C-alpha cells in the first residue's frame, strides 16, 4: 500500500530519486493498459491511495520527463481512474522501454 508522504513535493534535483522510489508501486497499481496513438491509457482503482500515488507520480514525471502529456479522468460513482500518457513521436517507444507498459498488452 502506498503511504502518503507529507514531504512528497521535492526539488528538481530530488525528482529522479523520488520517481525511482514510487515507480514500482505505480506499475504494480495499474489494473489495465490500452494502447493509444502516441502512448498508453492506464486504469487505476478508485482508492484514495491510488489517487495520491497517481498525483505524486505525475508531479515527478513532469519534472523528469517534461515532454510527456497527461490526461487524467476520474469516473463517477467510484469508477476507475484513467490516465492517458502520450507525447511527441517516439513517446510510445520510450514508455515501452522505460516503463514496460507493453507487458499488459
């Protein structure tokens, strides 16, 4: 279970280390991955832990990989959280290599 860290906001210099700390938890929390044109669409549960985890991860990814584009959708009635991760040409290859999203496909 992901624990809310009151010091989760970090400097740009600390971002890669913090990202490494939570990345495994993020990947283990993904329930489904769908391929989209320039990236992937990820499904997470509606739990409070996943809301905070996704939020923290997005913050760190923006610091570490500023070329990525994110679209977050939270379904009504305790439905899932969907996160689209995309970007310019080459983004899908980057995500497959860096994060291994292809293992869900």
